[in-house]
C-alpha cells in the first residue's frame, strides 16, 4: 500500500509540475507558473525515493504504468476530455506490464 501511495503521489506531483510548464509555454500563462511547477517536480522525485526497491530503474519503470493511468484521469477530470477505448486499452496494457516489473526485484 505504501508503494502505491508513493507512486500515486509521484504521478500527481509530476503531472501538476508538467502542467504548470504547459500552462506557461502553451497556454500563455504567467512565467510565475514555473515556480510551483519546479516545486511540484521536486516533490515528484522525492516521492519516488519512498518506494522500497534496490534499483532506481525498476522503480521508474514500474511507476510508468501508474503515470499513464493518472495522466488519463487528468485528461478527463481537469481537461474535460473523456479517454476513448484506445486510451483505456493502452493504459490497461501498461498497468499489466508495470505490475510484472517489481517481481524482478532482488
């Protein structure tokens, strides 16, 4: 459960941080959006350190599936675009793949 919470917190922090930059560069928001974006991206990195694995690469790889699903929730809840069947199918495949990775942890 702790691992899932760390991944979920990482995903939210990463998406918020990246969206701050997106808002500044693509939506014409103030450059002040960069400040919370950087803080959020620092939190993202910190949360990933809370995952108990021996190798950072496996942590990042397994996190990728969580990030993809969280991104689709962001798409739907914040941007108002409902994921289509291809989004859902792709996310399901990623979660299945990501679930296999931690089993290789030694």
